C-alpha cells in the first residue's frame, strides 16, 4: 500500500502539516517495499483555491491509497472520495510517528473507503481521470469555473 503524509519538510522527522492541500511536502511510503519518495507541493500549496483537489490529483498519479494529515477541506474531501483515497487524522508529531501510529491501526479515518468497504475496494477513478480531473466519470468535460463564454 502507498501512504502519503502531509509534512512541513522533506525529511522523515519533519513535522506533519495538518493542512492537507496547503502542505509544502508529501512523504510517500510504499509499505510493501519500504521505498520512500518526497513530493514537493510548493506549486499547489500557493494556489488561491483548489489546493486540495490539486494535491489529490498528484497523489493519485503516484498510486497513493491513504493519506495521513490533519484538516481536509470539502473540495479535497470530494476529490479523495472520488479517487477512493482514504484520509486519516493526525494531530501533530512527525511523519515517521504518523506512519507508526497508522500501521498500529490507531488513526481515525476522516475520509473512509468508498462504499464503507475495505481500503482498495469499491470503484476507483481511472488513471485518465487522475490526469484530467475536470472530466466527469461519463467522460464529459466540465468547464472550470469562470471559463464559460459570455
């Protein structure tokens, strides 16, 4: 399983950033291989709006299945649910500590798996939808807000 932890810095001992979409970094851990990577979220963290859905899109491309973070806004929650990425509440500490507590089963889900099932079950969005988040499940394009013709 791939986990992402929202963090304030790139190191394993960096504090957890409790603001999901505005987190400066995401530490991504593959629990099966132990491989760890860092996703720099500077571009997404600085946007005026839509930081959460943008972060979900980037994490979806990496195959992330669960996120350890603090607050998840309504747009990010919707995007996480559509991608069937679970989110778990973390109240501080470091990225390493958050992963240990998650692996021990001691974190509360704030965005449960789709359909209330086990992680990885239920409908997932396609890779194409990860790459093109403005497309609906039916494949129809939606115009971004404010881009319609007058």
